[in-house]
C-alpha cells in the first residue's frame, strides 16, 4: 500500500494538551488517535509497529519455553473476592454487574484466572514448572492518564505466569524471564534498560523487580549505585543517600517502567485452594510467578528515545543507512534478480527489485571476485527477529535510504532468500556456486543443507579471509599472557578469559554477525586466551561458541567452562550432556552450578560426573553480592574446585571475606562482571587514563582488568564482548606490568572522587 492511500492523515499543528514528544509525534505522524482520556485508536502505522514489537516478544517468550494462551478480559468477581483484591484495590479496578446481577470485573491482570486454571489443569508434580503468557488489552481506570501512550487507561500488555512446586523452580524461571526480557529490550534498541529492585505493590509476593527505561519524561525515580551497580525504585530505598549494599553514594534517575517480574509465592493459590501431589504423595501448594511487559508503552518509549528534530525514528541506527543487495548488475544498472528469474519464480516474486525502501537498488562496487563472507550470504530482514532491520555491520553494497518509519522494511528478493536457505554463494558475476573453500568456479546444483552445515560454511569463509598463517599467530602477541595455577591441581590457565553472556547469543545470527564472532575468538586465542565461560541460560551461546571453535580447530585447546542451571539430578545430567554435545567435547574442563540453583543436588551430580570423567573440575557461581555469605559457606565446607563471583574496582564486596576464604580453602576464583555490566566504563567515558597508570595500561578497560588480576586470590577474569577490537584490548591486560597495592588504591580513590 502506498502512503497516500493510508487511512488517516498527518497533522501539521501540535496539539496544546500534549505532554511528551511521543504523544505529539505519534498523533501527528498518523500512528494513533485519542478517543477519550487514556484511550487510543491505533491506525495502520501504529498497529504495524505494535505487531513488530509483539513478534519480538513472542519470539523470546517462546524460546524461553513459555506457552501462549488467551484469557478472558471479563472476570467473575468471585475469584477476586476470594483473594481479597476485589475489596483492597481502589477504583482502578473496574467493577460492574451483568444483566443477572452477578459481580464482574474488567481484567487489569490475570493472577486469579491463572490460579483458577491451575486448580483444574494441574494434578501432580509432573505438571508444574510451566509458563503461560498472553498479549492482551487491559483496562485500569487510572486517576490521571498522561504522556500519551506512556500512561493510559486501556493498554496492550504481555503478561506471563509460572507455576511451580519448589522455590528453586520459581527462582530458575524468574531468572529465565529476566534473561528473556534483557534480550527483548536489546533487540528493540533499549539494551540499557535497567533491572531495579521494586516493591511488590498490589501484586503481593516476596520479591519483585522492574525494568526501567531511563527517560526524562519518566514518572518513576530510581536510585543507582555507581560503585556496585545496585538499583532500586524509590519505594524500596526511600530517601537513603548511600547504597544499602556497599555504602557508596547514590545517583537518582527518572525512568519509565517497561516491564516487571514478581515472585508471588502462594498468595493466590492458597486463597483458591490450588495444590498438587509431590513425589512423596503429599499435597503441596503451587507457587506462582508473574511477569509483565507494557507493549503499547514500549512504542512510546522507542519514540521518546530515538526521535529527533525531524520526527519519529524508531531505530537507533543512522538515518541514512546501508542495505544489503547482492543482486546488482553494473552493466545493466538493474537488479540481477529481474534478469535471471524463471517463469516459475516470476510467478512467486513480489516485486522486480530486492528492496522496497528505494524503487531500485543502487549499485555495489563491481568486481568479478567473491565478496567477503558477510556479503556472500544475503541476509533476510525477518520482521519477527528484528525491529530495525540489518545493522550497519551487516552492510553490503550501498542503498542511500531515506528516513523510514518502523513499518517500512527492505524485503530481500526471492532469489536472495533461496541463496540463503541453500547456502549457495552469489558471486559478483551473478553466478551462484557452492559455499566450499575448494570452489573450482563451476556451477553446481542446489544442495540441501542443515543449520550445522550452514554455520560451518559461514565460519569457513571467515577463516579463509581472515586467519593469518600459524607464524603470525605466534607473533601477534608482543608478550605472553600471564597464567595462574588452579590450587587443587597446579594446572595453569591464562589470567584473561572470555564470557559469552549476550555476546554469543545474537538475536539475528546473520553470516556477518557470525563472522564477527569468529574474529573475536580468533583474536582471543591468538592473544593467549583459553578460558571460555558459558551457560545453558545464555540462550544459544554454547551452540555458537562450540560451532565457531570447531571451525577454528580450537575445540580441544581451549578451557571450556559452562554450567548447569536447573533443578533435579536428571535434568542436571541432561544439561551436562547437552553442553558436551554443543561444544563437541566428550569431557568439559569445568562444570559449575549456575547461581546456586538446587546446588546441593547438582553438586552431588557433578561430583559423580567428575569421577566418571565427564568434567575435570566442579564449581559454583553467582552474580550478586547477596549470595556472598552462601558462597563463602560452600567454599569453606564443600571443597569445590572453582568459585565464580562479581568483583571489580568499583565493586569490592568480595574482598573482605569471600576472596580470602577462597584463598584459604584452595579454591580457584573466576571473576565475572569486571566492568559492572558496562557502568564502570561508562563512568570514565571521555576521561583520559591517569598519567600514573601509563606504565601499566593504555586504556581504562586494561586498567580495570589489571586491578582484578592483581588480587592474589583471582585466577581468571572473564570479560564478555562481541567486538574484536575490544577483545584485543582485553587480552593485552593479561601481560606486562601488573598493579601494585599503591596503584590499586589510587584507582579506587579516582573512582570514588
């Protein structure tokens, strides 16, 4: 459909009652129309934008194991009365009577409905540890709606609910959902959304967190600790001036709540009598969790974050961006797809050209030789995988695109899609050939290919173009990386490793992205690194890391550390087996218990696996300071081989007891979060490295890593990155002069100033 045919019209003038940029721009750009206070109609562009956001949410929720259902918006008031919320909630909850005089409510949330469903659908412990979700319109009669879609009475929401028999099961799903939320917001371009501690409010329960998008128009006030990274809503922390965890000063920010997660406990299931039989035949109450995302509010936040003086820009990428076209023919100045289509493909083709942003595809640089591996495989723009389209790092050729709304997308031609799915290479002369390193430049028939073969082909092309000869590997590092001994055995491992959280779980694993990750691994290995840390929690990180390591012929030379993150010994063994398969190893180097989930059971299982030769070492991990007491106790009493914990120049909570306990008990220490999820580097952005640090480091990242390595109890630090240049910087920190006590103290003082 042409823009001129859209129902509705753009508005020239700004309404007098608008309170935010998103409110003004969404109205004027013909995305929404206000029907009443806090109630909006979504026009074509607005609805298409919402559907794109929904697609990303569905993708990640389904990947996390949730099942989509759809529940009624009208509820029988009886279940609300039984839980006590019918009377405790103010007029925000809309109450009414049907024609028979029966009390009903409009669903503002669905805890009661899910609990009542559980009463009929769950019978035993085999039915629990399940997550259901829906994307549905809600209504809350707010006293004052404001900011357009930022606070409305009728809104679109994704709400999910989990059902468990144990607190460990709830804790695992709580972490799964938090990870899924992080991936969702990252794919939407809101990767800096912060997970902050919050009150349970009208939902009740034992623990809650909100996800905040920091915007000046936000109604919420959040306290953020620059030292340890702890963040909390003002309802939790009150008027405190210092961090309740580390004592450092707090920074106050304004934010918009875009998601929340709750550990509800048994509040709703006890009220409605929901219980199941456990493995021993005992009836036990079902434990619930609740997880929400404001879908329509996300649209407003994206406009607030990415608009400029020219209007809406629902993407963080530059306005005029590069788009992929592998089909351009310089001689005819036309897309080759239009020249080589058969009658059958012509019947299936949607248009003559690859893209819809411009009427024709501008030419790429002409060459009769194969392009880079990132260019050989034409990437699809999949609306369910990307809101903003290919990133600039995936660019090939050049399309000087005009500014486009969220609803516009560049659809690849059917020829490109066929090339992508059959792993045949479009050369610059227009001939498709097999994607093999021994290509003899002869045409070949299309071949079927599975995902593993495709990844192998991608990595092979990346290696052919980028890998230097072995002698260059040896000479690329000016000084050897330092090593530390594992106390239990005396084996030495390099002091700088690499993590894979988020970095090796790309939302769109295009050939260009995989090629970039291959380069990250190559730089890491060439710099002397060996320790690679992953987890089943990290999406497909194990899978991608394993495949790319295999193509680098580094599967056996690296030190693979991964984790179990589940409840029950049988499930733990399955995760261990899956990790071995994904890393192409019969035995792993280190298997850890992720975030202490069901740690007693899993520790027994891992010790048995160690005796059976499935893993060489056993360890425990966590990422929060609240776990330090339990980590310390386990380190002192259980004689684990490794402990993984957060530690940095800005977050030194482990120094007082946990690190000394590890040293005294002969436990190796792996440090995660060395940059405090990026906040440590953000605090020094734009500042030069101190002059006194020049003999030790040429960058802040090196300085922060050397601070950690200089602690005698630390065995290895594992910064995560998907940027080859950042990896080069990281591995350099493992060599040269290390900081002494005086330099470490100076760095701490500099950060505190």
